[in-house]
């Protein structure tokens, strides 16, 4: 796997799609370098994510409502700092610096999980971990978009998300093997997770270029500011994307709840629980690049909404009384397909409507609304499960997703983005 030397200048967007001989290259070296960082980091983070629901619900005896509150905090703190991270990255083109800070902060949280056992302390550690994720996400995605041509951004994000998801597959598998072999399974998982995260930070520092195309902006380009970032909501395509992401986030049930529902329905033994995320990750890995390329070709809005249709079908499968060995495979395949059709596709679409000087801030603005909506969904779903049971909770989520998807369809963009005047990319997610 080729990664760029941090001392060099990243490929300009125009060079990301074609080589000197005129043939199309795979993706920009910056994208591959960031994909490598995400692959390593996701091994670390998904090791913890795979065992955390079971550790909290079974080991510490949390109710679904308690877990929903903690999961909401886990995602809510990420939302609160995304705009700050995006703004800091845009000022002076410090995308790599802010991303490194975020990755480093999350890595330091892994050993802290060894030292805490109470719910407030665990919540505080997870909040700091999500703060790191919030800081790094928008600068990383801005680097990907700035290194890619507009017409190939779906593919670039698809390649990055596929590499990221390869790590998401290896993480639960590693956690599963550690739990089977180590006497103090959870402590061993947290220790190994920290070591792997530290390697990811080193790869970022050594191989991701420090300079970006944003550093060579003309003098008359708009200057980054929080006011300027919020003013992007006056741009119709950005406003519609942000609103659609927020609405659909309100009906997106946390991954952890999906896995807990499957365990509850099928009676999955605790020792096998850590393998459930592998199904989601496998589908995501296989579909991320094909769906990214499809979005570039037929329209990002269609693929984005199609992903939520897959999620709705997964909810329906969980809601039915169907008992079959195929149930977990179909549910997790649809779950992974949902992420493959939405995660990178949304960012590829947003990048076409946000000017380069505010790229990180603009992406963070959309991510923030989505993350806050999912924060609310986690709390609401946990409360519904505790009060009415899991079937009523998932049925309510399915009804909410249907309503939100209908509203998002009505919000579909009808105008071209600023970039589409010079490229084939339309203003569509």
C-alpha cells in the first residue's frame, strides 16, 4: 500500500484522477495515507466498541435507558466539538494538526478505561474519547475532498471508508480472540487498543502530508470564521443537506442497540457478542467503493436515500417474529449497506457545495447536526425500550425513519452546486 511522504506536497485535485500518461489512477496518495490511519485507528476503537455494550449492560448491570444515556453522551460530545475542530483546521490550513490532536486524545483515553469502574467516570472517559473523534473527523474529510477531483469524490470517500471498515472488521475479531485467551479479558482489550491507537497516530504524523491545496488559496478567498461557517446555512444546497442529515439522524438507532436487539432476539451467547459488528463491517467493506462510484455516476442523493431504505428494512426484520438462522446475516448486511451508501456519500456531496476555505467547517456543520440528532435518538430509544420493550421501541424507530426519509426526499436539491459549473458533479448527495 502506497502512502505519501509527509515532507512532500500532496497531489493536487486535478492530479488525483489522472497520471502523467493520461490514465486514471486509483486515488490520491493523501487518501491512501488517511485510509491507513483510519484502518489502524478503527482496529483500536472497534475493539472497545465491540465489548463495551456487553461490559456495561452485563458486567455493570446498566438498564437499556442507562446505556442509552451513556451512548448519547458518547456521541453528543463528538457533536459539540465538530464545529470547533473544523474551524481550527480551516484557519491556516491546519487540517493535519487538528486531526492529529483528535487522534491522540482518543488514544490516551484507552488506558483510562482500565482505571475507572463507576458510571460517571466511564462516561467522562468516553466523552473525552468522543471529543477526540469530533476534532479529527471534519479535518480528515476535508483533506480527502481537497485531494480529490469533484467528479471522483464519491470513489475517494468510498476507498477511505473501505479501508476504515477493514479496521472495523479486525477490531471486533481481535477483541474476540483476546477475550477467549486472556484471564482479565476486558483489561487486555483496553491495553491492546491503546497500543494500536498509538501506532495510528505515528502513521498520521509520518505519512500524511502537512500541506494541503487550501494553503494556496488566493488573497480574495473568504477567510475562515465561525460566523462564516454558520452563514453556509444560507446556501440552499448546504442547508438542505444539513436538514436532511439531521432528520434522518433522529431515526438512526445506535449500532450498539442493533447488536443488543439481535442478541436479545437470538439468544447469542456473551462470548460471541463481539463478533456481531463483523457482519456490519463486512458489508460496509464490500459495498463502500462500488456505492461510492455509483453515487458519482447516478447521483449521490439517490444512493444516500437508498441507504436509509436498507436501514428501514433492517428495522423491519428486527421487528418481525421471523426466526431463522439467516436473520442476523440479512440484518447486518443491510446495516453495513446503509453505512456504505450514506457515510462517505454525504461528505462527497457536501464538499461540492462548500468553498475550499471553509471546507472543514462546512463538513463539520453537517456532521454536527447529524451527531446531535443521533444523540437524541440514543436517549429516546433507550427510554422507549426500558418503558415499553424492545419491539415497541424498534417499531417506533421504523415509523420515525419512514417519516423522516419522506421529508428528506422532499428536500432533494434541485439546483447545481458552485463546482458543478466546471464539472459534471451536481448538487446531490
